[in-house]
C-alpha cells in the first residue's frame, strides 16, 4: 500500500510540473481557462488512476485469498498424505503377518498331507495282510462269527470211551462172577440175570470164552480209541498248528509247530470237565508274549484269536530268520 501512495505522489508531482511548464508559457488572459481545463483533465486522470489502483488492489486481494486457499489445501493434502503413508505402512505390516501365517498354514498342510499318505499306505498294507491271512484260512474277527461247541470232539470221545469201558467192565465182572459160581458147583445168584440154567462144564467153558471175547473186545476198543485219539491229535496239529497234550485233570498243554524252543508252550486250565471256560496259566513262554495276551485275551476275550495271532507271530519270526 505504501508503494501505491508513493506512485500516486510521484504522478501528481509529475502532473504539476507539466502544468506549471504550460502555465509559464501562457499569458495572464489565457491562464485561467487553460488552467481550469487542465485541472479537470488532471482530476479525471487521477480518478482513473484511483479506479485502476482500486481494481488492482481488489485483484491483489483476490489473488492473496486464492493463495491462502491453495496453501490451506496444500496443508490438507499434506495431512492426507501422511495419513495415507501411515495406512500404507500398517497395510504392509499386516501383509507381512499374513504371509507368515500363509507360510505356516502351507507347512501344516504339507505335514497333514504327508501324514495322510503315510496312513493310507499303512491302511493298504494292513488290507493286504488281511487278504493274505484270509487266503491262508485265517478270519477277520470283526466280520466272522466264531462258534464255540459246548462239547469239543476230544471231550465227546473221552466220554464215549468211558461209557463203553464201564459197560465192558460191568459185563466182565458179571461173567467172572458167574464162572466162579459155576466152578464152585454152587447155584447161580438171583442177581445174575438169564444164567439160572447154566450149570454144565460145557456151559462154564462157553462163559469163559465169552469173558475172553469180551476182554479181547475191550482191548481192541482201547487200541482203536488210542489210534483215533492219535489220529485226531495229528489232524488238530496239522490244521491248527498246535499239539495238545493233557498234563493232568482239566489241564492242557499247547505246543506250537513254529515254536523257537522245545520248551515253549502254553498251559490252559478248564473250569470244569466239559471245558466250557478256559484259563491261561502263566509259564516262562507266556511272559514273553504279554502284548498278545493283553490284546486278545484281556481286551477281546478270544482264545482262537490269541492262538491265531501267536501262530502268525512265530511264523513271521521263522520267515524273517
């Protein structure tokens, strides 16, 4: 504003100097009208200059206002820039965290895939083993029902043998009694049925022959029974892989065909003569197969499954060896 006033003063002084130079040239008669006209022209020029200055001041104020607005907008943009930079930094950090999580999840997925492949391989191996066992005559306990006979063939044969032996002994005793009575010349006792008329020596000789025939028949039955027992034991040994021996009353010893040592055996004790409930007795060999006992006898309560698993275990040992 001071510069504007200075410019105006200089212009005014310039105008006065021009007017004074004109006035010095004019005569007194021409001085007044000419002076008045020049004054009016000078005032018009001054007013135009004032108007022009006012317009310039207005333009300057507008420019200054626009500069202030631009400066304020620049400050706002600078603040927004800082905010955007801060958000970008946060986003980069979150991106880094996300990448780390993705890498961790990728490793976890790879581990799970490896474990799944391993389990699938084990499953295929177990299915192949199960197929092999099925072909060899073994069975799957989960899909095969095991029927247990109330009386096994050995017990039935024993009982039949005892009954036949008892009948033969009773017949032999009755015939011996008759022979003694007849040889002594006495009468036949009323307890000996159907022999009241046997009193002659011929009849006594006939009775002796019958006794001898009965004893021979008894002996042959014993031999036949022993032969059948041996045959039955061999069949059981061939089919099951176990030799079964009776050590004492209601106690049985099982020896596997694949046993590593001659003394490796199992002892089972029956709760009754019918053999309904069997109990495994502890032996030196049974202490070495605790895992099979815990799994098949204690958990599954299946003696056939236990004996089958033991057979496979001993067979695999010999195969590997």
